[in-house]
């Protein structure tokens, strides 16, 4: 059994990380199930006592900062603008209530599963991640942080401390749709998240769309986003073409085959856009 460290100051945590390799632990909802059959001899750094990693706040400029150790239950309970409705809907899909009470937003990103529920929703909010080390703080766009299946750009001496959503991304409304083998407590077959702002004349002023569980990382549909700008929001769903999803690389597995995933992604993107155009509330 390795060493267990639970510092109460961020500087102490970063000092320990600089000194030797450690496995960073937050809620542990992915960490412990992966070690049921085999418990490796590893040193753990528990970040749950670091106050800098907890809570959600608005910055002076209007942006949103989500501490990396904020739980999904805390996010659900926080009063957030309608653009975050999709993120809240994704939070409700992260396991059951017990998992939501323990699992953290930052842990979901660092685990870097292709089926991580939080990633598409945060991509649709143009999120950045904040990484801290003894050398200072750096920020990366989320799609520059999650690099592949279980791969991120975090250096061994860094901690993910916060997720930042710019003020401009908090306008409009958000939506999240997920298909699984059953309604709850299921790994995604396909996920789609989107945000949309509309001009006074009903055209699309801004839109961001992301698809998860159909590639090694969740993917923004930037070509489709560009196509929709200035077009009537009510027609947005009808403008989705197969070519707009050409960048997806779905796989065959026990949950679905690649062809089904690709077809379903197209259907869910259209539904997401139709819901956003009609201002339908998130259930």
C-alpha cells in the first residue's frame, strides 16, 4: 500500500507533486472501481481538502469559475444562467445521486473517458481549464486538454484547479441529450450538447455543438456551427447534413456499432437544435 497525502494548502499539494509522482484523487468514483480486482502500490494525493478547488463563482467580468473539486451535486444545486442548463442536465446523468455527491467536475475531465458526460456540455460552453504548478498557472481550451482516451495535457507536477467559462458563452440557452441502453445509470452510446443565442429577428446569432462517445474525445462541430450563423433558428435542425459529422470516429463495442452511433449522433444533433430553437425547457 502506498502513501496517502491530504494537504490543506494548494502550495503544499504542488510541492508534493513536484517531489515525486502521485496519483491525484478527488471523489474516487472512477479510481476505486478500476482497482477492485487489483490494487496497485501507488502514492495518492487527495485534493478534497484544498479550498481553492471548491465552489462556483462569477468573476467581475461575468465569467464563471468552477472549482475542479466541485461535486456534480453542488453544480446541480447552484443557480446558473440558462446557458448552463445543458451542463446541469449532464450532471444529472453522472451515475446516481451517491456518485453525484462524490464525483467531481475536474475528476470527470481528468479521467478523460470518451463517454465522460461533462465534456460535451463544457465544450458547448467554450470552457477552459486552469492548471497550477509551482511554476505558475496556465490555461488551456478544454479540447486542448483532453487529448484522447484516458489522456490529458496535464503534466505530472500540475493540478487541475478550475474550469472557466467565459462571459460570452453564458448568453442564450443550453441543452444536453444522451442515449444509453436504459434511461439512467448507463454509459453513453451517444451524447450531444449545444448552446444557442438568437438575434431579435429569430436568426442564429451564436451556436456551439459538441458530440461525445463517438470519438476518442468529444468533438465540436465547428463547420456546422459556422453554417448556422445568420440562418433562421427554426430551420437549424433541417440544415444538419451527414457531412457536418464527418469528423466523428465512432467505434463498434458492446453498446452499439459505429454505423448506429453515427446515425444517432445526427438525429440527436437535430433534436438538440430543434429544442434550442423552440426554447424547450430541459427536463
